[in-house]
């Protein structure tokens, strides 16, 4: 808010909840970074782009009929940042050959952001970008990522947004030894997470927001002791059939540094988990501010056992309970001095708890 008050940013006229850089600050920024960063707005800009500019963004359509000339590639082989943000290309599919040519010529890239570049397949040559630190893909057409992506040993951020047809992640994702952020938002066809993901000791942020087809979280997440963000924790049929559901729930105890929000989604009944439901699973997460527990709507009285184990830390601010099928809430939520037990709680959201006879005291 200080930056807004000091006019560094201003509210967007069309979208009041969004902010943009003030025109004067924008002009100043362009002067400061002149020679370091260039925006390619139209095709002829590829000719006037200063030689050896390390960072560039592209705001015009790239497809088989319109792409960078050979002279552009020859002058800018040392390009470190390439950001593609041409939103009108939403329905134009970029061929594999066009992307192959771009990647093979920009071999020194450290940042590659492909927003709205509709890609069906990423070329295997992507694994040759050995300096790459950041890779972002926004494509409604991509089905899978090449396994060669696991050769990107310096990759720190992998961001996949609205890749609605993406069905799986690379099986050898554990080879991305420097990966710190794995963000999969709106990947609605993604069903499984490779078990090898838990072998990445540097992983700090794991975001599977709006991945509605995700069936389960494989065992081993407790090994990610550096994890700060875990948006979704799913206990599904696969974990229960293997007899690992209770142990997997218990692994949450090792993630003491989790921050912001956690969504625990039970896809099975409590008796399917077993008799060894752990206690105080999230009570030690002092940095957590929001906890959502979504239960199986056919759980009946078994759901009470789950909720008893999920008493949050006293620092929790938002608590959400969805599809609870018990007749009463857990003992920790029904105490008369709830304000003493959870002094920072400001929002209690209860949805589709049809059988419950008594609400928690307010």
C-alpha cells in the first residue's frame, strides 16, 4: 500500500482490484533499463532491437507464417530472458518446428515465459537449456512435457498455468535438483504426481490449485521439510488400497514450516483409512493462516475421527469445513472458550454439513 500511496502504482481503470505501474514510473524504468531490456511489439522491432540485448519480451503473434528472421537469431544468441505474452494467440497453435528453432538459437536462456503461446508438444531440445532457471507455460493444448526437461539441473521455478489438457508430469522429475517452486494451477486433466517429487530437498512451494482431477498425493511428502507452500493435500483411494493413508496423513507433522493456506481433501471414508488416524496433525503449524478440510459427503459418523485429529494451531485465522457428515463437531471446536483456544480466528466457514445439530459457540 505504501507503493500505491507514493504513486509507484495506480488502480487499473477496468479492473479496480488490479494495479499497474504509473506512467511516469514506467517511463523512468524504461530509461533505466535501456539497452538491457526491449519489448518487441511488432515484427519490424526485431530489426531495431539493440545488439546483444540480454532481456526481451514479445507482444506479437509467432506462428508458422510469422516468426523471427534469421538475422534476429544471429544477433541475439546470448539472450537470457524471453517473455512471450501475446494474449490474442489463444487459439493459434504454435508448431513444434517454430519452437524448436527458437530454443536451439536461444541456448543461453535463464528465463523462458510462454504465456498464451498455444503449444501441443515441447521439443526434446528444451533439455539443452542448461542455464534455465525459470520456465512458465500457459497452453490449453499441451498434453505432456518431454522427459528431457529433467536435464534442466539449474531450473528453480516450473510454472504450468491453465494447461487444461496436461495429463502428467515427467516421471523423472526428481532429477530437477534445484527446483524450489512447482506451480500447477488450473491443470484440470492432471491425475497423478510422480512419487520421485519427494526427492527434491530444495522444494519450498508446491501449488496444485484447481487441479480438479488430481486423485491422490503419493506417500513421502514428509521428506520435504523445507516446504512453505502446500495448497492441496489429497487422501484418495490409491493410498487406502495400499494401506498407506494413515501414514501419509501422519507425514504432515513433519511440515512444520507450512505457511498461508492448506486444503486437506479426504476422498475416502474414515474407516477406509484405518484405525491409526494420527493426532495433532496440523497443530504444530504455527505459520498456517487458513485451513480447509473437505470430507467425503458419505462419511456419516466416521468424519468426526478425522476432524478430531485436525485441530489447528492457535494462530489460525480462517477455518473452513466442507461436507462434514457427523451430527456434532469435534471437541476442540465446541469448547465454550473457543476465542481462547483460537484467539486469532476471524472467519469460520461451514458448508454442506447437513446432519450437524449444533454449531460451534461464537
